């Protein structure tokens, strides 16, 4: 179902194959970090492991990876008939530490990042309002998001958040097969309800979001279309999953799309305890006429 605009990260890692219908015994894939516009890379996916899951279910680490300045190039063997899933594994993760200070959870900035902080600019002189202007009620300042490691009180409560990033794409050799689209029941997953290598304008794309095999309702999802560099609106569609964790997006143009989602949604209330795990996920797919 469509919803009001959501706040998601307008970027993240993505995988873009040279073809979704593979004719040879391999496929080359661009892996990169996208920002605002897909698929314009802003950097390679460094320090990551890439995997291929074959139509027979064999999971293989992909060792043919070259990191260029703008993107990574991954080569995956495609020798069997059916659908392969190429994935950036959950190893591509970071651990952030949070401290509870004066009732708000703040991200601890490690000491080795301190020298990279920008020098604050001096405050501009306050403007003098005209005498006849009505007074505007002062808004309470929002608590700072970060705290330097050295400034964390010794008795502050500390928690850790493991942030996992996964990017996936499906490619098929011959007729698409279903085995690789089935969820494992572990972690955050997208289960396609119609095959991502067999999508057409008149049918749309329906999917389900899961955590440890359980449906996730009310999760915000964005769909971005490739080649929208000159479009005023960068997102193609914004949706939320229903009570059963499902959503469907319809299309009016063929092309390559990327689905993006974060779970849980970024917290606005910093008094709430941060989740132990957070996920970002992208799926690249093609819509045919």
C-alpha cells in the first residue's frame, strides 16, 4: 500500500549485473555504494565478501573481485540452468557503541575519529527582530547525536548496535527457477512473491519482508529507478508493508530498479534504547515490457 513519504537512507550498497538473463558461463557485476541516484557509483564496496547461491543451493564465495576507485567488479560463474542469487553477505557490518547521557542515547565517536571532526564555525550574530514582530516560542534543542569517547561519563550505561548491510540481485540462465528465492529463516530477508527475473509492467512486484522467518509489518520501503539523474524526484515509489509483512509496487516504465529498506526505521526519539541489530537492504531487479 502507498504511504506518506518516509525517511530512509537514499543510498547504500547495490549490485548491478551486466545482464539479468545470462547467456555465457559467467556474469560480471558492478558492486558500489550509491548515493541519491542509482546507478551512479560513489565508491567501491571495500572489505566485503560476495557470494553466489546456485539453482541447486550451493553457496560459493566469489574470489574474483577487483576494487576500482568508483566501484567493485565481481565475476560469478553461471554454469547451471536456473536462477542464481548474488549477495553481499551480512559480514559487511559495523558495530556502533551508544552511551546513555542525561536520558538520551548518543553514538560514541571513537578517539581516532576526533581529528577528522570539522572545526566549528563561530556563531553568527543574532538578528534583531523588528519591535512589532510577534515573539516565536523557543523550541527545545534536540539532544546531540554524537559524543566524543573521552567525554563519556565513567558511570554511563553503554550498549552496542550491530548494523548489517546486505545487497542482492538475481540472475537466470535459461528459465527462472524458484529455489534461490526461498528465505533461510535467519536475519532480515526479502521473499519475492513473484520471480524477480520474470517481472512485467502489467503485473508489478510483490514481496514479503521477514526477520528470522517472521513477517515484518509497517516497514518503510523505497523503490528507485535507474537513469533518474535528471528527475526532480529521485524515488520512484514509497511504500510500507501491510499487517502480513507484504507490499506490492506497480510500474509504468520498464527498466532497472532498486528496492531499499532499513529496519528498524531510524530512531527519532533518542531516549529509546537502540536496537541490538539494525539492517539495510537493497535488491536490484529488472522490469520488462
